[in-house]
């Protein structure tokens, strides 16, 4: 096999899984995997996919200068498209703005068949939307709603597997999937059964041509083969703890590897554990920003004055550090950033720089701070300073009385209820907590570890913790950019998964 392996990406989001497969290289074949089709319903995520597809139409490190001019805001998308019509047309064909489960199935099947061009050994990646399975969502909503249509979107995923018979598929979802139930039946047990024989699972579709079956594998626990087939794994064996594989984030996700039964499984391996990266190293070199003030006139003078109104004057170590930070705040105007700022990112360690840094950007993209109320800035200051001293984020129980939010759920949280970590700093000496789409709503769970910046993470910082390269541009308003980043699979984890898939297809 000396030509690229076709990849179809469903429910693609901004393309984290696809980026990892596209970035995987081998000496004998620069890019073994080629994304042939990505399908995504969200307008802005689709625009991000299309732009990244355009970037990948060129050889590694050979993207045109106009791509970087677009990132810097020097030309618009129309100008970029006119200058490279062939590459943009290819990107447009590769990235399809469509909603699976709503778009006509014949149209979906035709696009997939055209993209594959008759390929037999190809890869299907992606997972149906995860929001309905979220543990936090169920805690708020009172349980799983059996009428939530998103719970059954995976059936369209099954139909596509049954109809088009990929040699390998990768299905990703949230850990909460393992404990979700409908009518007292565990959803995950049913999903595994369906994935083993997707044709049988959707037997009300006579147009499906074959009865392909699949062996299912964990990417972190080796399966053993018995006389009757592969030994079944415990559902928990499908959980990947990203921080154990070099990802700077405690992101725990369910990922299932499916291999068609007529494909050799002798090459099936598992991810190789590696030392986790810590937040401070990943954010290293990004330009220093201040937060903004919301609901009042915002400028550097007003911002510093708001911080100086910090209401706690005790003599404990955290308060001393807070007042020390306030006293050292620079008096010159501090930047809040923008979709592009012309301050290049500083250097990281050599291995991280090779993945994240692209000097041709001549600055940093998607790096602007949000505005916060003065009361929240005080909480951010306390939280970041507390973590510097104690090596962890405080719970609400550990907040000074003067900083407690005036909210009806605070007393419940203090007494061990949900969301007792309503304000959570990303500790610099540890991997970050999970970056989710909730980051789009407010920054309280994603406070920057540097108290002198006193703010929540920017889109670029969240993207770094998700291991997106700095030249990966997120389209749309900032809130939509946050959503895209939070819903993505870390590309560096996906690249490791791509290696396992590559070995499977080259075994035997």
C-alpha cells in the first residue's frame, strides 16, 4: 500500500480528529492518510474545516503567504479564494456543510462514494454529538431524556458503517456514555452490540448490501483472542485518559476502534503512555494580556483601579500574594489582544515548538481576552494566587467570605453540592482540566494560572491545551470559536491513534 488511505470524518466539528490523522507521517509516505470528506452541521465549524482543508492542499510547510495574510486580516476569504481557485474548490468539496440525520441519506451516500472513489481499505472517524450524554447535563436536567433526538444520531453513524463498510472506524464520545441509561438499559452496552454488527442493528434498511461485522478494540488495554473470537472488554477499558499519553489535559473520553472482520488484526496495538505536559509549558510564549471590565468603561487605568478594590485584607499567605501582584501591575496600557496580534509567540521547548509554532504567522491568532465584572476579577486573583501557593484550585468552601458570589446555589455548593468549584484556575504545574464547550459561556472554570493577567483563557490558549497548532485558525465570533475548541478531539492524541490504525492496515 503506497498511496494515501482515504479518511471520512463524520460529525467533524472543527477537525481535531482529522488534523491528527492528516499530521501523521511516515518516512516512506509523507502523509499516509488523506481526508476525503468531512461532514459538519455547524456553520462556523464548517468554515474552520474548509480553511484547514485549504491549508492541507499544499505540501507541509508550503502553504502560500496569502494564507498567512488571511490569518492576519490583510485579505478576506473572497480574495484568498480567487487567488487559489483550484485549491479552494478542492477544500470546498472535502468539507461539507450538512446535518447527518436530516440531510437526505442518498445525498450522503453519494458524497461518501464519490469521495472514496472505490477504495476498499478506508477509515471512518468521528463520533455523534456528545452533549446529551454529559454527566453535568444530566445533573442539571434531572436525567437522560429518552426523546432527545441526539441520543439516536449514532444510528446514522451505524447506517453509514453498514452501507459503506470501512476497514476501520474510530468512534469517540464522552465518558458519561458509559453510565447513561434509557428505560433502565445501559446505552453503551447497546451501542457496542450495534457496532459489532451494524447491518443487523438497522435491519429495517433493506438497501444495505452486506452483513459486515467488526471486532472492537480498546486503544489502551490489549484484547486477547480466544477460540470463539476476541474476548470482550469491560466498558471502562475504552476510556482514554489523555494526560497519560502526553496531552496537557485531563480529558477522559470513550474511544472505540472497530476493525472489519476480514481485515487482519495482527497489527492492533495500544497507545504508548508518555509523560503528561503541564499547563504552564503549553501556554509558554503567548503574549501577556489583561482581562477587560464588563458593564463599565474599560481601559487599563480602570482595570488596575478595579483590582485595587480587592476586598480581603487578611494577613494569610494568599492575601499577601494577591496584594503583591496588585502592587506590581504595570502602569503602561496593557493589551487585550485580538483575532490577530502582531506579537509573535515566544519559543517553547524544541519538541513542542515543532508542533505548535509557525513563525510565518508573524503573530498570534484567536488571542483576545474577555471582559469580566470587577467582583469576578477579585475571585480570579484569589483563585490564581491560591493555586500558586497550594498547587490546586480552591473550592468555594475555601473562599474568603468577602469573595463568595451572591447566588442562591452558593450555600448548597459550599456544603458539597454540585459546582463547588464554580471558580477554577488551570494550575500551571499540572495538565489542565477538560476543555469543553462550556468555556463559551463564561470563563469561571478556565482561569489563567498567571494572576497578573487576571482573566480566563483565550481561544488560542484553550486551543493550545487541546493541542491545535498555532496556525490552525478558528472562524466565527469568539463565542463560536470557544465552542469549536471545546468540542474537538486533541489532534496530538488523534495522531497517536492514527499510528495504530496505520499499523492495522499494514499488518499481514
